[in-house]
């Protein structure tokens, strides 16, 4: 058998490297895939993808929760600072409590005094 | 399955080690590790390109198909479940790419009516054949016969496995193999024992 002759099909080479390195083009295709699917930052051909997408999710959730909490706190503080109505009604002059938000007019005071007599 | 570029088959232990390594790299690559995928590319590009080259019969088309196969493999990596080896899975993708790129579906000659009656084939020539001569003869085969020959006789897939890759019944694939054998013997003017 001569050096270049083969006896079986199985002796044909199964590994035939391409004429050029295809990896740069494949890496570019991978980058395009990522950009199309989730708008992630570009991937260097031999680099490792940074999981920015997964890190952003907890931060966003925290921001939303904090905003809701602040709004709720502000509403509670606002309601607490408003003048409240006690069981005896709007008795602004009773006891030592003075409701600054409401000042009864002079006519009301005179008529009330007349009724009390 | 024959070892890459060598006529000596790997031991089952070597094969298992390679498959474990590939599987580990594939898992990492499936999580977005491009370096792991590059290693898989470096390891498998020769066989994938060889497969595409023999099926497509054109160097430029083979490079395009190889590139597309790896990009599709990256896309599909999260779904790789290691039911078959990574190489087999990759070859399936490459075969699909080549078949999709064929512009005109070839209409083959009628095949034997009872392909299941066909026995196992050997591919030993009664006299040595020049490498260039046999490459030319393989490239000249009709698409269906050449596909079956490349996958089974060269890359070591069974007719069932090759049939699945090519979208053919196992019997049809076997019949294509027999046809390839007859045509090769005729073109090379040699007996195949």
C-alpha cells in the first residue's frame, strides 16, 4: 500500500479545520444575539458576560418599595398633624386644647352665650 | 464513534472523560460563559467543518454553515440536556444548517423497496485508493447518498441516528448507504468488500 492510498472510507480525515478562524465572527454573532434579546452590554469576544440584568432587578424592586414606604409615611404624618374631631364635637374652647385651624366667629360666640343663659 | 482525525477508536473511558468535560463546558456556556463556549468551539470546529464541507461540497458554504451552526448552538445551549454527547448535538445542528441552505430539494432515484432487508455494510476497498480520488468520488455522489455516507461511514453514526439527523426513516438512510456504496464502487472502478 502506497503512502497516499487508503483502504477504507473510515480513513478519510473527519477533522478538517476551516481556512480561517471563525471565532471572531461567531463571537460577533453571539453579541448580536444578546443585543437583540435583552439589550445587555456588549460582550468582548473572550470575555465573560456581566450579569447586570440580574443585579438591576433587586435594585429596582428596592427603589419601588422605598418610594411606596415614603409616600405612606408622608400620608400618615400629614393625617396625624391635621386637627382631629374628638367625641365631644368641635369644642374648640373646651379644656386646654386650642384648635388653631378653627376660630369661631364673634356672632357664633354671642349666640351661643345667649343660648346658655 | 471514530476519534477525530485518527483511525484508532478511543477507549470507552477516554470517551466518557471527553463527554464529561464537554458537558461541563456546555453547562457553563449555557449560563453565559463565552470563554467556555470558545473552548468548545476550538475542540469541535474541525469535525463540524469537515462534516459541513463534505455535505455542502463548497469551502465557502462550509465555513458559513459552520459559523451558523455554532451561533445556533449558543442560542440553544440552555436547552442542551446532555441526552446525547455535545458533539452529536452540535452535528445535528450543523446538518440542519446545511440542509436548510440547499436551495433546491433534490429528487433522488427510487430506492430499494425493502431497505430493512439490507445488511450491514463494510467500506473496505479491494485495492488502495488515492485520497484525492476518493474525496472526488464522494463529492460527486448525489446529495442523499453522500449525506448518509458521510454521517455513517465517516462520522460513525448508525443509520437510525443519521436518519434522525437527515429527517429520514432508518430504512431509507440504510438504502441511501447501499446506493452510495454501489456508486462509489462504480466511480472508483474498485470492489468494496
